[in-house]
């Protein structure tokens, strides 16, 4: 598919690209080449290929859900800047202006 210079200018405007005349000519050739390759793919007979969302086999990669003991409270709060008993203490932010 051969593009026109006006089409390249329109695509450049949509992409907000300021192209020189030389760059427009280069894009004209490159985009035309890309579209020719895409058109060539459209000619491939895929009637014997079943539709698929992925070419990779799908499998579950999640680990088993197993309960484990949690960290001790003192270890969790060891680096807390401020604590109140067994809780993190933070300043209120909802009522501040």
C-alpha cells in the first residue's frame, strides 16, 4: 500500500510531530513498507488455525494457600517511629487544613 504525503502529514499531526520535508519523505517510505508487510500477513491462509488468545499453555502459577505463623508484634513494631501499645501510631490527617 502506497501512502500519500498528505496521509503522512495527517498522521504526523495526530502524533503531534513536526516533520521536515526530508523526514516526511522518509516516513512515507517506511510507513508504506510497514503497511505492505501487514498486507502480506493478511494473505496468509489461517483457516486451519483455531482462534486463540495466547500461544502459550495456560497454567496456574499461584502457590498453595497455607496458613503460616505471623511475626512477633515486637519485631513488627521495632522500627515504628511511634507506637501505642501493639499498634502503629500516626498523626490524624482527615481534619487538618
